[in-house]
C-alpha cells in the first residue's frame, strides 16, 4: 500500500508541469509526511463552459463514494488495487469517469524485518525533478447537512491506485503506487475514456516504475513529524 508520501513542489511548478488551466482551492503547503485524510493537491479534468479544463485542486486523501453514509469511510480507502479497481462498487465509477493524478516527490514504505519495520523513501531512479505522478481516482460526496445549493456541500476525495511490486521494490513491500509516465498523463485524464475495456487497457499500458529506495529514519512513522529531515538517508 501507499500510506505516506512527500510533496513539496509549489503550485506554479505543478501548473507548469501538468499544463493546468485552473488552480482551485487553498494549497496545503509543502509536506514531507502526507498522511491519510490530509488535504492534498491533485490534477484532474472537468468540463467547464462546454470544454475540458485541467484543474489543480485540493481534495482529501481517502476516497468517500457518493453513496457512503458518512465521510469516515475515507480513512480506510486511501488505496485502490489495480486488479479490482474496475469491479469494486467503491471504485468502478470513479475509474471510468473520475481519474486524477496525485503529484508526489516520493513515497514511503516500510520493510518488515525480524527486529522492526524499516522505513524507505522511494523516488524516481533517474533523479528527475518532476517527481512522481501517481494514478488516482476522485469522488464527490454530498454532505446531507448542507443545502443543495451550497458549494461547500461537496467533499472532494481521492484514492491512489496500487499494483504489485516486483524486482528491487518487492523486497521492501509487495505493493507500489501505479506511477504514470508523462506520455500517459493525457490519456489517464481523458474524459472520453469511460468503458471498462478501455480503462483496463489503459491500466495495463502503464509500465513498471524504476525507483530508487533509500532507508530513512523512524521519525516518519509519527504523523505529527514533518520536515526535510524525514527524507534524509540514514547512515
């Protein structure tokens, strides 16, 4: 699973990288320890004035389906498995109609050892400054306590799609985020791709990531800790 990550890039950097048309909502600010239910920046496309607009939005990490009884379910839905994302009721509509990109500098995983869990921070192996583009799905949940015409009625949430980890990553953790190369960003966000077969073809087209893991200190395990020291290599 992917349960923690870092994102420190400014809105203007993300807007330039992802060719954003609209920047919406307050930026959460840099974080070296993004955790479930935190506000995060995502890239998505919505139809505005009869044409697709690529937006940089702030949403909450942990998907809440539109039919959920309450928002609390989101804390348990931070990841969606690629193997079942087009089948499970919680994700299949979003997989067809509400795909997003979750920008990351890198993400954390914990390797289980006989003595303890060892945290690693994983980044692009080529050292690219553009970071990682994780495949995400977003949803809008209507708060029944608010009037229908209140814009604040809608809770925007996101989940990160994961896949099996292989090679060097597999010995750290058996899952990894589905990471999109730049040449698939447009296809992933394309509002015209809605059929199950087309979405599955798109998922299957994503290549395995080439990542560089480095061991970091245990402080990242506490969500109250935040700062660049969390991604510094140990030793």
